[in-house]
C-alpha cells in the first residue's frame, strides 16, 4: 500500500473510533509493503503509528518492505 493509503486508513479509523481494529489488522500481516514512505516527513502522529506497527511486526519476525523516491540519507 502507499503511505497515503495508510494515512487515510488511520484517519478513517480514528474518526470511527476503531483504531484497535486497524492495529490488529496491520499487526497481524505476514508481509507489509509500504510505498512512498517520504510522504511521512513532518507528519509525526502518523509516523509514530507506522513505527509502532513496524516494531510489532519486527518483534513477530514478519517482513517489512519500504520504498521511497528519496535516498534514505535524504529523509528526515
């Protein structure tokens, strides 16, 4: 999914007060592919939730793939 789709999904779940449902879904994936990670720059609240999801998946030994149009050294 794109980072924008993740952000939209997070906003929708926050509005519906169903954040726990979203967390359960994303944190149960075997592989999580995130495109356009550069769009998280300067969006701390969204970045925080994505990092928490990454940490949960890493602790479960799941696979995460991140893509970006920028080099890692260009990201904040």
